């Protein structure tokens, strides 16, 4: 196992964030907030316009968190096997994490526009 990059910031960061996203997705899918609230669930002005929007946003965001959590975990495993220059590790971690959050929000908000 000498070729594995277990001390890589890319691996450590994404192998942490990926499963956290999966857990958030599972939590939202298995225990979705049924009523609008300011504490738990996917909250945005668009998702809180109506109960129908709220319910849709919870299902959509749960699927996004699950999808991107698995993608980030797969990227982490790739980062474990493929050497990445140290100077790029933190940048790639921030990029992949930021891009996944952007995609979850962007797709959820875009699809919310077609609910009502």
C-alpha cells in the first residue's frame, strides 16, 4: 500500500465531505421536513413560497446531496490512487466541494421554477 496517497488533502477532504453529503441526502430523503421551518430542510425564498414548493425542494435536494456525495467520494478514491501535486490539492478540494454545492442549489432552484 505504499503507492496510496492517504495524506493527500484532496483525499482527506473529499472522503469526509462526500459521506457527509450522503448522510444529509439520506436524512432529507428518509425524514423530510413536512412543514416549512427555519431550522431543518432545504430553505430558499423559492422553496418557501408554498407548501408544494417546499415538499418538492426537499425531495430534489435530497437526491442532489446523495448524487454529489457519491461523486465526491469517487473523486476522493481517485485522489487516493492518482498523485496530485500538493499545490493543487487544496484548490481541487475547494473546487469540487464548491461546484457540487453550486449544482445542488442551481438544479433545485431551476426545477422549482416549474413546480407551480
